[in-house]
């Protein structure tokens, strides 16, 4: 039975033996033929123009920063897609595509985009096309603006919806009561609304007429119930209101401050309808924007990974350019073993690799904040979301 594969990839390179095909064959024998440590694909990087080694050293450091930034943009767009598709998170993954295909397919069948990143130029010029990744920077800025507008709209709608839900002690009563439940336009009488626990219904019926001197007999009516309480109306003289509230509180009955105002209630309903309509109008275009720009950012990110592998391979293995880039998808249970096999396979490339401290800062080798191995290595993590879809 095959071990479960992760959506994490190891993008590595090793120098060509007599041919690059031999390098590939050795990896396949070591990792797949007998022990099923990983699923492997050749990673196609075109023959880029090198420029000078001095330029490549500086470029290596700049590409590391660029990689981190573009990855953060990719993850922000992916996570916001998940936030927007709040009621259909199972659909998130099918909207997170690169060039119209799923991310695993795009990475494992990666082809350099010659139109967007022409290889007739040297590496430092190709890097300049990315820098400061105008596209990713623009996506990041646009995302902030669009997310802010949509979140404000969504937040205002949720606040209104929250008012119409929850306990009778706190929720809006506008959609519960009717005009005929109230004595209106009376100089002397007023209708009040009281929340009574279900366990207190009998006590309420026995005592409400005596909570103040001027309560209209037999005027109470149950208007609405939730799981815990009931909403009762009661009519009394205006001059008895304060006394009634005080006595009601002593008996654990809660008087809600509510005045029937048709215009205000109508305005609230219209506002909710408007916000709901605006949210629906923005939803479709926003999802389309996220889908398109996720694809653009992800594609740029993988091209940056490819450029990093090329630059690092030239710095490590020297000229003329002769290396094989390989994409490994580790099997979850065998990651430690895979790392050991790769070390045994490539330790001859750099005898110091086993003892180099990852916190050391050696220009051109990008050791800070990541492990260092005798082969070129970059991780591509396609687990872009905080939840499992």
C-alpha cells in the first residue's frame, strides 16, 4: 500500500554526471524503485543566461527576499478566498488554480513562461522583471482595498443580522411585534414588553397586575417565545412605568426598552436588504478577481523558485551550467528516511554540509532561516490554508 503523499514538494538540484539523465536515474533508483520514499518529476528550467558570478551572489540574496514576499501574497489571497467562500469552503480548492489546472499538476508539469519571462536576457534582468514584483505588490495592495470594502459590508450586515437573532433579552424586537400589539398615541396609557423566563410564566400571570398600581387588568399577551423565555406585552398608565420596572426587576422579569416606530423599523429592514444586495453584487466579481490574481501570484512564485534553483546551482556547482533540477513529493511517513537517502546520495558534493550551522550567514548560499544540505534545496508548500478543505 502506498504511503500518503503530502502537498509539500522538495525542489532540489544536483550536478549532471556524464549526463543529466544519469543524475535523474540515480535519484529514481534511490528514492522510488524499492522504498517508495517520494514521487518524483523532472523540473524543467530553461538554459538561462548567467551573467557574472558577482551578480549571481547578490541576486541569490534578493531572490530569497522576493520568494518570501510573493509566497506571503499567495497565502493571503488563498486565505481570503476561503474567508469569502464562507458557506462553501469545499469549493475553495477548485478555485485555487494556476493557469487553469490544480496546483500539484502545475508544479509537476512546470513549463517556463517564455512570453512573460524571456530567457534571451540574463538572470539579473529576469529578476528585474519580477522586481519589485510589481504584479505581486499590486495584487497585495488591491487585496487590502477589496478586502477592507467587502469586510466592512459583511460586518455591517452581520451586525444587523445579529440584532435579529439571539436571546430575547438582547435581540431586536422589530420583526417580532406588530402594530396591533401596542396602545399607540395615548396620552395616559403605554404598552410595555417584558421578557419572562419560561419557568416564570405562572408567576407572571399571577403577579403582573400587582407590580404597580395602574396596570390594566387582563392586558398581558404572549407575543413570542424562544427556547428560554417568552415576550409578553402589558398595558399600564404612563405614570406607573418606573414603579413597574423596579418591581418587575425584583421578580426577575426583564422590561425591554422598546418604542414602536414604524419608520425606524422600515429603515432597518431597507438597510438590511440594501447590504444583502450589495454583498451579493460584490461576491461574484470578488471571487473572480481572487481566482485570477491567485493564479498570477502562484505562477510568479514558482518561476521565482525555478530562478533560485538555477542561480544557486550555478553558484554551488560552477560553470558551465550542468545540473538536473528535480521535484520530489515526499511520502509523509518516510520524510526522515528520504532526507537520509538524499544526504548519502549527495554528501560528496559538500563535505561541510553536515556541520554547517543554519544560522550562519554566507553570502550567496541563503542559509539563514533554513537548513543547508549538500544539494540545492527549496521547499514548496502547497498547504496554503489554515483549514482542511
